[in-house]
C-alpha cells in the first residue's frame, strides 16, 4: 500500500474509526500498567477502646435491702385474731377446711330450653288482591282522541286525550266516554311516529283518578271521511304524524359548502415527500387551505344540525289512537286526588262492588 493511499484511508470514516480504536486501546494499556505499579499505603489499625473489664478481677457483692412483711386483710366473718407482724402464721387460717362438692348423679344430661315459636303477624298481608265487580281484564283497547297538538321538537311533551267510546265488560260500564287520558310523548326518530311512555292516568268527569300502564297505538280508518273500516297501519305502535323540515335550504347549504371545500383542496399545490403528497408551503396555498378548513367546519355544522333538528314530527289535535292497557282495570282502584282506597276486609265478599 502506498503512503498516499494509507493517508487517504485515514481520512475516511473507517480510517478514523480505526485510529480511534487504536488510541483507545493504547490508553487502556497505559492505565493498566500504571495501576499495577501503584501500591496502596498501609493504614495502621488502632484498636478502639472498649469497656472491657477482662483485665480486672471479678468481685462478687451481695446487696441486702430491708423488706416489709405482707399482712393480708382478714375476712369480716372470721373471729380469729389478727396475724401478728412477727412472720408467724395462724394455723386456723393457713389450712381452711375444704367445702364439700355437690353430688352430681352420673350420666346426667343437661336440660335444654325448648324453642319458642311465634306466629308471623305479616302473614295476612300477602293475600291476593280481590277484584270488584266492575273490572276489565288485561289487553283492553281504549279508543281515544288527542285534544292538543303533540310536537316532537320539544322533549317530554304531554299527551292529553279523551275517550271516544264507552268501555264495557260483562255488561258493566268500566270507562265512560269523555274520560280524560294523560301521558307523556317520546321522540321516535326511526320513522314518522311519536312514541309514548307506559305511564298513563285516567281522570273521570267527577274528579276520580286511576293510574294505568298502557301504550299508545295508531288508529287509521279505511275511509277517513266516514271514519269507517281499518287501514293497513291500524294498531301500529306510536302516533303517526306529519314530518316537517326545520330548514328547507339546509341540504343546498350543505352541498355548496362541501363543493367549495373540495374546489379549494383541488387548487392547492402539492409536493411529493417521504410521507406522500402534501400541500406545498407556498404563499399561494395559504388562503386556499384556510378557506378549505373553514368550509369543512361549516359543512359539518350543517350536517349535525340536519341530524339533530332538521326533521320533527307533529301530531295534530283530533288524531285518533288506541290505548292498549297492560294490566287489569279495576274501577274500585280509582280515587280522588290519587289517594288509594283501603283494602277490603275478609268480611266483605269478593263479588260485592265497592260502589
């Protein structure tokens, strides 16, 4: 190898790495040689002074302390004289006579206390409820008609209606026509319906109230003019209403904002990077990128508004519907002011009406 080639090799990264390794190895060699020639100075160990008394002779000492004799108190019933303080004991007290143990016959078992049984005072409270003579079984359909308009735009809208036909069962009038029905509406966004809760209340014309568990079903006539027959959707769940748009131009605004945002993105200059095509950081792209971001935000706001408040359902007053009752209707459960009546006693027969 020529000297010039060797110098050129040392200028490269590989040559510099070889020179660094040689210098590092030489430094380690010099450090190890100097460490072997260096001897640590000896440090004289000086014993610490302790409290050892091994050099002194052991001396045994006896300590005598004055002691006072213990005089236990004498029992009150005992007539023996007190014990003197001379240390002598009284033989009558020192060895008391043992008391005889009670005679227990062998193989005698202990008597156990018998278990006390008490009658449950609440046993009579679980008796089944007795129905009055004026009742209707589960699953009655009560024809009703709305009195006020029901709008799904506002949550928790009340539903107020009137019973349009008398409800009979067993030739007895259970619910007369003109009885008020009160419930709460719930929004059903899956279709053009307003769903209802299952808690309803009937209010008679004399002021009596009765809580019912029921659901509202739509009522559709085959002939709306004469209100006769039954349409295909008669008895379907919910109250059918009219679908209304809150903003007729919302779709046009959404289309325009999306179109302008796409146009601004297509006019932006792109450049190729390791991560793919990206907008070039030029002065001409700045306003286009800002307009694209603003239009995208505006389009998203319009879309959210359409999803939330774009459509709502309105059920007008006078809409016919059914109340499908999910319990047994007992006319005796109705009361004034919502206060329940006192239950029947055993002396009252089940067939005797309360009214």
